[in-house]
C-alpha cells in the first residue's frame, strides 16, 4: 500500500518555502530558491497581496538604523516578473533599506505562482510579525475569495487551526467602527469575540465605546453584557429603574467595580444616602475572589 502524503504546509514558516528541512526530515516544499544574489532596490516591486496595510514609522526608522550599522542579515524573498522582480516576503526590510539609502539588497529568487505568493505573504505576517486581527481576517478572506477554497483547505496549507480562520473571519461581520477599534488596538481580539456574539450592531458599537471609555477588561465586558441581558429579561433595565438621582458618577463607580472584580456589579439607590451594592457570582472561584478582596 502506498503511503498517503500530506498536502504541502507552510506552517513551519518561510524556511519551508526555501526547501530547508526541519527536524531532520525531508519534506515537500512549495518552492526551491533558484539563486541568492544582490539586486537593485528599485528593481523590486511590492507584493500586491501583502496583508499588512500599515507600517509603524518609528519601527521602520529603528530597523533602517540597524541596517545602516549591520546590513540586512536575512535575504528578501522575490520572484521574477516582466520588467524586474516582485517581492514575496520582507516588505519591512525593503522599506527600511530604502530609508537607509541602500542601492542593493540581498535576495533569494524563487519560482512561485500567484497562489504561493499569497500564501507566503500570509505566513510571514501571521506567524512572524503579528498582524492585527482585522488585517489577518482580510488576508484570509482575499485568499479564500481568489482561490475558492474552504476554511479547512486554507488551514491545511498555511498550518493553522481551522477554527482560528473561521473566528477571525467572523470579525468582518462587526460594524466598521468596531473593526477600526480592533485594528488600532483600542479593543483586543478578546473584546471583539465578546462583541461578535451580539446580533445588534448598535449594541456592539455602544458596548465597544463603553469598554474603551472605561478601560474594561474582557472579563469585565463579559460581566457587563451578562448583567444587561439579565436586566432586560427581568424588565429592570436602567430605563425602567425608579432610582433617585442616578448619575454618571454612579455609573462610573459601577464600571470601576466591575472592572476590578470582573463580576456583575449593580449599585441600587434607594434614597439620597441609601442603597445597595450587589455583587453577583457564578462559581466558587468568583465567591472566593470577592471574599479575598473584601478581607484586604
């Protein structure tokens, strides 16, 4: 019986693209470098499939200074096209080399088709330089739309879990305003996953703003969302409260406690100087955390 061969994977990084064996094993790779050489910076066109859309100017300047001092230690990966070369991987190094005033850069020249170029760009950015979640999702979507593959097929080709791809693509269903907060880092991937579970875009936007304004952790945002759901079910939302003098200051204190304890917290005013602080817990661990905090 013939041994079944696994499909090519890029998950071990760009070394796999260059035919470099890993773990002492011989593998099937996407491309083998034709040659290593130095070519003119101006002869290299940028990769049109680059998932990263923004580059930090300060980081590029720091990299440019390092290149002035030490040169480029890892060659760029390019392929031949009509009129010159097209970058496959190493755009940060190329941009920094231009800032440093280099006329030439070291490269590996590889024979790759369009699909392999896009896969290489995904691998370099997703596994090495940490794209923000929205850029990752857009990179996945562009690939899937262009080559008509399933989430599972893409996961096998680039060596990531299928659920990672599916979860990230789900972020593109968030309102553009919320996506922008994730893109800039104002909201984390964890915050985005919580908001993704809501069907009301207005509520997603409102909660995103509240999480940013009050610096809510992911657990605190989950607690706030759970509390709001329970209040709606019981008909005791803030719009129906008969509390006297419910102010923004009270809301801020409530959010502060929710953030500190990562629990559902309610402040109920009964009169001008009377009321209740209600701490709700769902597990023994939550209860122990409350006790530990109160005993300090």
